[in-house]
C-alpha cells in the first residue's frame, strides 16, 4: 500500500488495491480512526462488515468516516467520538460491473421424449451467460463469508475447477430444458429456431435462484444444441419428418395450383365480360354515328332544296301551288260529268299530293303548309266547277269542262 498515508500504524485513506478481475476484495486493514477518508471507484461498493453482519454500504465517491455516516455500525459497536481512538471493522470492496462471457455446458446428456414423434432422444446444450452483483450485502453474507477475496472463477469454475454455482446452473438447465420442450411442444428437429425463446425461459428460472445470493443474470444464451446424429431413433425421426414435410409440401403445391387456376378463370371471365361491354358500346356508338349521319343528310338535303328555291325566287307555298295545279291538270279534273266527276277530280288531287310528298322527301312539318295551300286551291277549283253551262247541241247545265252529250269543250 505505497499510496496510503499511515499515521501511528493506522491508515488515513481507505481505497481499493485489488486487481481488475476480483469480484470481492477485502481491505487488509481492520482498525480505523474517525475522520479517515474512504474512496470508492465507479462500479464498486464498499461494505463495512462486523461480526458476520454486512452493515453500512457506500457507493462510488469520496467519504469522511463519521458517526452519522455509519449508522448501522453504530448500532452494533459504540463508535468513539474522539478522533484519536480507533474502531474495528472489516471493509469489503464489491465489483458491481457485469461479468461477461461466462461459458457453460451440460456435463451429460439430457434424456427426453420428442413431443412430436414420441421417440426417446438424448441431447446436450452449451452456451454463455453474463452476471453481476445485485445485492452486495447478500453476496457477502451468503457466499463470501470471511474469505479475504473472491474471484469469478470460484463462482462458476475455471481451469477444471467446479465452482460454487456451476452445478446450480447446469442442473437447472438440464431439468428445465426437458420440461420446456415438452410444455412448448417443440420438435427436436426444429429446436434451433427456438433457441432465443428457450434462452429467455431458462434465464428467468435461473435468476429466481440467483436472487437469493445477491446475483442476477442479465443475459443467458444457448449457443448450440447437441443432437445424437448416430442414434437410430434420431435418424428414424428425421426420416419421418422428411416424409411428413414432403406430404405437406405437396398439398401446399396442389392448393396453390388450384388457387392459381381459379384465379385465372376469374380473370378470363372478367376479361370476357369487359370485351362484351366494349363490343356493345362499339355497336351503340356506330348506330349513333349512322343515325347522326342520316339526320345530317336529311338536314343538308332540306337546306339545299330551300336554298335552290330561294335562288329561283319563290317560296314553299308558291312551289306547292304550282305542283298542285300541275297535278290537277294531269289528273283531268273536270272531265267527268256531275258531282261524281268533281269528287273524282278531287280524289285525284289527293293522290297527286301523296305522290308529291314521296317525291320531295320532306318532313311532315315541312309539308303541312303545302297541304293547307293545296286544300285551299282544291276548294277554289271546286267552286269554279260548280258553275253550270249550256252546250250548243242542246245539253244544258253542264258542270264539267266538256259537254256530257256531245263532248264539246266548254267555251270561255
């Protein structure tokens, strides 16, 4: 302790002088005076220990030892008020850092029944875990006792040493692993996919026992499951699994093919429906275009006829009067005798108007004024025909243009 300042054989500064690998280190001095300086490094705790009891605990920092700082020690030992007098106590430094990469492995095979196939099987396991002190008082009281130091190897064994807690970890792994595989219905052939879940469950169970000793396991890993590749039961299990996998895969392929075929039919049906809709829309559009073209042709023909009449300088009414007169003359209105002749002439005039309607290809609305004009002209001619005349042959009251007796034409 070259850096410690001594006064009358007593240290005035208490600090950690152990190595970096120690889990617990006991300070060599046991007699101290009030006012002594206590130094605790990061990730450490200093515990005052007396008569088998872990008492006052100090975390990282620098402290001056006074009665108010040692309340638990004061209960069991009357501390001196005089700074020149000493008090007796043991001081342990506990490493609170996490110890990493502690290896573990089962020392014998784990016998169990595969929950899927029901075949007996033997497996092994190995891995690593990390550990740290969670309660320094418990660790000193339950594990360290009066030892002057404590290395991590003494807890879990190294270099062939067994270690205090190695048997605890291995026993818990062997008993819990078989139980978990059964409860979770995990096939041995698929166990590699479940290593993380198995690790978490084992960590929880092992921590339940470590808590009693002031330790905690923040991480636990199963790195490898050791399977008996040469065991006949294991080989038979793999064959059964392979056959089952092939059957399942074949069924999946058939299902996928059926689904693909059904989907293809649905797509084809939808495509056929869309094609029919498109065809119907096309036919409707063509019909619409045809009718529109016909209507446009009728409109253009009517417009051309109207323009032609306008260029000739007469109207629809004038043209209708001309056509009616010509039709009346062509049908010989007035050639027949008596009222029957007049009615025949008028009937001939009606037939002429019907024929004229077909020739001109006009609409009903366009022909209405012409028909009205024709009726007016027909009435005028009828009035004229009703005037009787006497022929030179002696026939009297002729009503037509020719004599009903001799056939002589009516004179003006």
